C-alpha cells in the first residue's frame, strides 16, 4: 500500500495486486446523510444520482457508453458518513476509469431538467424500499436506536424532503462539500502508484490548490438523544420481521474486535447460538442473524429474525433468553475459537478481488487516517480472549434495548410481553 497527499489535501492511496488483470478506482467523499439538516434529508443520496446525468463534456448516455465499451462498471453509493463513486475496469483501462469518476464527481452538472427527472427516480427508489420489508425494517430500526439524530433518518430521505428539494440546494451541497481535503482517491489492482498519482493530478487539475490539509477522521457530532425505543410498523404481510438491538461505542472502540467475535458467536454463522436455537433445532424461522453497524462515535448491535406471526412470541422468547444467557454466562472457549476462525476466513476471502481491496483502502483512510495491514488485523483477531469477549457481552447486552417490528400487529400491546419488557 502506498499513500500520497497532493496539494489541496487530496489523498491518493493505492495497493498493487499483481495477480489480477483489473483496476478498481474509488473517489471517497467524507460526506453522508448525517451531514444533512432535516429540510434536505436525502441530499447526499439525491446528489449521487444527479451527478451521473451530465458533465460539461459528456451526457449521461456518453458516460454509460464509455464504460460499457470496455465492459466495466461505474456506480456509486451513499452511507451515513461517506459517499463513494467507483469504477471497476480492466487494468489497461485505468486512465478511462480515473477520467470518468473524476469527471462525474467534480464536474457533474445539476441541471434543472435533470433534477426533475432524477427526483422521480429517487421517489421510485423510496417506493421500492417500502415494498421490501427487510429494507424498511432496517431504516426503522435505526430510527428506534437513534431517534431524531441524523443517524436515525433514512439515507435515502423521505418523500416530503425529496419532493421539496431544489436545484439550488443540491448544487450548493455539491460545491460546499465536494472539496479535495474531504476526498480520498483509492485505487487497487494491477496498477502503479506513481502512474495513478499522475492521472489524479491531471484530472483534478486546478482543484489542487496549496495551503489545505486533509480533513481528519470524523469524530462524531455530539450526544445521542434519549434512549432506544420500540417502533411498530403495522403491515399486512405473511411474516413478522423484527430487529432487536442496543447501542454500542463507535468504530474506534478498543474492544471492537472482541465485539466482532461476540457477534459471530451469537448470530454470525451456521453454528451460532441464535441460528442453532431458532432455525436448526426448532425450525421457527428461515432467516435469523446478528449484525453490527458502526459509525464514528456510536453504533448498534442487533438481532434480526423473520417468522410467521403465530411463531413470533416463541422467537422473541428464545432470542431474549439467548441474549440474557450470554450476558450472564458468556460464551465458551469453543465458540470463541470458531467465531475467530470465521472472522479470519471472511476477512481474507473477502479481499480476493481489486474492488474489495479498493473499498478497504478508502474506508481505512477516511475512517482512521491510516491503513492497517491484513496481517495486523489478523493478529488483533488472534489476540482476542474469551474473557475479553465475555466482558464485552456483559457491558453491551446490559444496555437499553430498542426494537423495530414490521408485520400484521395493530398495536404495541399486541406484541409479545417479553419484547415490550426489554425494548423501549
């Protein structure tokens, strides 16, 4: 891995992967949905759509044709704390990829007509999310965890905010936020660092003004309001979907690897307690797992389960029993060993292509301002002890729980008493 800081504070990080014939280019911008005010909720995501519509030298069709002509990929995604524009191409088409991504990010035109067209596309995306119970539940769960805080709002925005957002608001968001000191260019694959730096210099051009330094890693935006709550979405569906969780410290927490091991033992794999208890032994649900969402200053550990409504009471009872047992008694040495092995394997196998390595580079630079080698990360996983995991379990699982439920339930009073007792 190599790193260069250009004038203007633009960081270029690369990783040479000689075993591939591809190159992945990502421009990471340190801006996401938590940087929006309520009146412009969804602006970062809306802008991500809009910038692909046209640049001063390319139409949307020409952008699409350029990447299709080389069999590549050009796309973007928005999260709570960053936005990434990326391209995946053959190594011989690296220059085109840098050109296209830089052109879109820096020069995307927020034309009034394009705003109107893309507004309809985003509204369709919201409707598509609303038709997917798991997608809807995921966003409602964050609302139950973080309330009125920006982290509790959907990244995509709301029908009201997207419908009322103006071209001037989106253009202002672009001009104020998309500046070199907030950006990281991450490139991985069969590439040369010095060549990448030269390409970035050429395509960022006059934006690379002296006197600016990189924005430091995000440290959060203050305290979270209140406690987690219980939110019910009444929907005529075949299943009841539930996410039950608790707040956790941010991604720089010293015990985050022990938390990852705990997550693996509880609901991260086929041998995890929740999967074995709820699916394998009793057949009560097809999908049951636990997961971790982390941000700069906070996060959430959660358990998801989807089941027939008539089985919901028993699924909740078993879930809370597992959580209470682990909080009290911890996990076993065997569970710790299996979870650590699963983490190690997933980490290494997940880096088999240039795109995943580019993602690791960009996230590491934005979130930590440094790159941790795979060997160092594997060592940190190895260093986790069962005693540390069990101390984390006592701390995390004794917190205040919140929950989101989506299904054919008319009121909170109709939900299982064990859920109402632990959540909200």
